[in-house]
C-alpha cells in the first residue's frame, strides 16, 4: 500500500533541515540538504508505518 503525507521542512540556523510529519506524531528526521531531508522523510514514514502495522495499530489517514 502507498501512503502520501504532508511534511514540514524547517531550515536549521546551523545548517540542514529538520523534517516533521504532522499526521504522524513523533515522526521527525533530519537531512543536510533538501534532497537528503526528503529521502530521510520517506524512510522515516515507512519505518513509522511498519511499526504501527507490527503493533496492530491503525494507520493515520493520508493527506494530500
């Protein structure tokens, strides 16, 4: 199954970007640049969904 979530990119003063996924509480990651941040966000969402699935918890709705 494929999921699509909005992400928030926050440029850090010391460099790089923090990424959060509002629909997935606690799903936060970091990348040195926007491209890396996007890759890390995808990985973080996949791991988050896998963990919810393994616990038998519901998967939050996707938001476009």
